[in-house]
């Protein structure tokens, strides 16, 4: 799985130094299941994606839904273990982060993100 950086260009901060991209059927289906909790500075990008779940996870996560313009259109802070998230119309991908990361970083709906290699 390849890793990228996620930058909040609205607030000029790094969201994740190391974000793994899940962009195949297998990687998207597995997501974080069976993996240890994300650490500070880590994230997972699932694309394409407009709905998430945490079935099989034993820890909460934060989720940011991002539209085609790179703008955050919905956030779940946190998505608790073994929960179903909503379908988010217009979402092109999601970013999953450690629980509390979105609040700690001051991320808001409407912020524009950029994914860099």
C-alpha cells in the first residue's frame, strides 16, 4: 500500500505525514480491520468512498468525507467501534484518522485538503 501526505491547505497544516491509500477492492474492503490503531500523524485514505463502517474495529476513529474539489463535506468525530456511518452524497473519498485528531488539528467542514506524494 502506498503512503502519501495530507495537507489542509485552508489552514496550512499537515493532517497526516503518513497516509495509506486504499484504492483497490481488497484494500478498501479491509480498511483498518485487523490493523492496530492509527498513531498520531497517520491516516488511511479510502477511495472512492461515500460511506464507512467500523464493524470489526476495537477502537474509535475520526472520519472526514471529501468531495471532488478536495473540500471536507462531512465529519464523524468519532465513529465508534462496530458502527455504521451515513451515506454522504458527493463524497469522493474518506480520510480515517485516530479518534480526536480532527478536533485537535482544528479541522472544519469546508476546509480544502491536498494529497501529496
